[in-house]
């Protein structure tokens, strides 16, 4: 069911749905377009973007932990330690596979 | 291209990675009005008659104009969300809220005249 495996390289979709219509997106702006690695798979949950507009019964989506290096997030160009990273919860529909 | 999109579409709340200025870490005792807002929010979301889910509350808060969002405190944002969702879900009408607000304002004005 889940599209991504643990350890798989992924990219966060560089999408920016239009405001100001009422939306609620849990994928932070600063992560969009960034590359990371799948750390863990949590399971299936309702899509918060649908719940936010009162749609409670749409199909569930997989929620992942994705690890990003600080260098990737903040254009550190090697200035951060190689273990400096950030783990963020991201829903499957915001991720694409990177080979 | 993406830089232009950033300016137009980033929500005011979505500030991760931006310079946010100093953070006030002082503890404070919640005021009576803050506790009332909290209680009302819990009641509206309590089973079995939960009127909305947390994502709907966040959507209303994140849809505030930047001016409203930046000027409002934590529980003021909750109060805006309560107002919007109570109306949206048909629990009360905007006219009912406005009538009650007018009643309370005139009562407060009368009391302060007596002082």
C-alpha cells in the first residue's frame, strides 16, 4: 500500500497551492522542493487537507518520517555537521521518489 | 519563478526557517477570558457531538489576514476560530453573536457609568 520504503530518497513536492482561499497544509513551506530520506512509516491517516474543509471520509494516506540534512534545508554548503538533520512528518502525497 | 510564488502564497503562520525575533518565555497564569475560550473550544470538540476537528480549527486560524494574525494573541486566534466555525457549522448565526456582543457592551457601559 505504501509507496515508499525505509531508506528511500525522496523529494518534497515544490507545490504552492494558492491562497487566500481557506486551506490547511501541514507540509511546511521551507521543506517544499527539498530532498530527504524516508526514516520511518507510521501508517494510514485521513488527509488533514481534506479534514480541514470538513471532508472526513476521503481515502487515508500514509504518513512518513522524512530526514533532511541541515545543509539541504539551509543551503549550508557543508558548514553543518554530517549528523545535523531534521525529521519531519510528511504525508505521502507530498513526496516524490528520487533515484 | 519559485521566488515570486513565495511572496504571493506563503501563509502568515508558515514561518519556519524565517527570522522570528525574540521569544518571550515568561510563564503567565491564563486569564479568565482565556480559560473561557479554552473551555468553549473543548466543549465544541467533545464527543459525541463534536462540531469540528482540529484541522478545521487550524484552517480558520491560518486563513486570518496577516494583520489579524499578527495582532492576535494565542487565545484570541482561538476566539476568531470559534466565531468562524460556530457560524460555519450553523450552531449560531452571525446576527445572534452580534446581538449578544451589543448587549454585553451596553451592560459594561452602564456599569462603568455607575462607578
